[in-house]
C-alpha cells in the first residue's frame, strides 16, 4: 500500500480569491491542447487556419465546461435537479461529466464548422488527438481532490483515500489518467501523424475512449446515490461508454469503406 499524498485542494489563495487545483488542471489541459493544435494547424489537411484557432479553442472550452456540468446533472443527479433546479449552477460543489462535456464539444464543433465552412467531423478529426491531454490533467485533478476512488483492493499500489474509509483502494483516477490520457494520446497522435480517411481519427477516439472507460469502471466505485445499475457491476459510466464504442466502430467502418 502507498501513502496518499494529501494535497490542499486550493492551489493559490489570495484573500477571498481561491484557485483550486481541479480548475487549474482544466486550464493546463486546455492550454496544452491549444499548444499542440498550433502544430497541427500548419498541416495541409488542417480544416482551419491559424487565425481561427483561438475561436475554436474558446468554443471547445465552453463546450467542455457547460456540457460537462449539464451532463453531470442530467446523467448522474437528475432527481436532485428536479427537486432543486438551481443546483445546476452550484459548480463550486463539484460535478462534471466527460460524456456531457463530449456532447458539448461536438455541439461547439458544429457551430465552428458553420463559421469555418467545413464539416463537423473534419473538426473532430482535427482536435481528437489532443483531447486526451485535457483528460489526463482532469484525472490528476480528481486524484488531488481524493474523489472518484476505486474499489477496495490489496494490490501494492493501492491508497487509503481521505473520506473513503480505512480500506486501501484502487487509484482508479490514475488508471484513467494513464489509459484515457497517456495511452489514448499516443494512439491518436501516432495514428494521425499521417493523413487518414475522413472520420477515421474521430472513430478511433470514440472506440478507444469507450473501451478504456468501460474497463476502468470495473475498478472504480460508482456514485453512491446511483450504485450499480444491473448485475452488481454495470455502472452509468459503462452505459454511456457503450454507444461510443459502437459509434467508433461505425465511423471507422465508414471511413475505410469509402474509395
């Protein structure tokens, strides 16, 4: 068992102004993705010009934040939302959903595609390889906050998380950071180094994210108010990830079936 590094969730405190590590991880992730896109935008197959990149990042960031919050409320706390609609705006209480953020980004890309006179999937092909950067830092933020911990285990790399009882648990946040962040980034970055068929990069992202998230859910404890939805193992995360796997296979099939 490893010792959990207790870190103050507040990274910077200037009087009444407090900057939390979780929010800082979002900024670092978006900034890192932006930096990598400045390299990709110079390629011949880029659907946007450099001068349009700032707007693209802005729309994507809004999609992540707004979609992530709305998705969390709808997918994971809908009953509470019905009882207290204002909880949608209580972002300081935490709660973001990747799948909601993904929907938000897709809508943002649809809006951006209209402005840049290209297709939405051309933009998702463009940004998909850098999305894992944000996912990596987001999961590190979860680890710092000691949230979304894993099931009890006796593996040597387990942690006793504050607020999770005395049992050592899987660091499922780090599993997700490794798979959805580092591994997925390497897969997509290497795959997209060469020009690929239209929709192929988007399909590969959807397929592997869905697979990685589905696997990690076996080690992660579901939200207490939801629990396991069926068969003592099926979680909301797995239900939301299954359509991504199917969509990824469909997009890849369509991409490589075209002449």
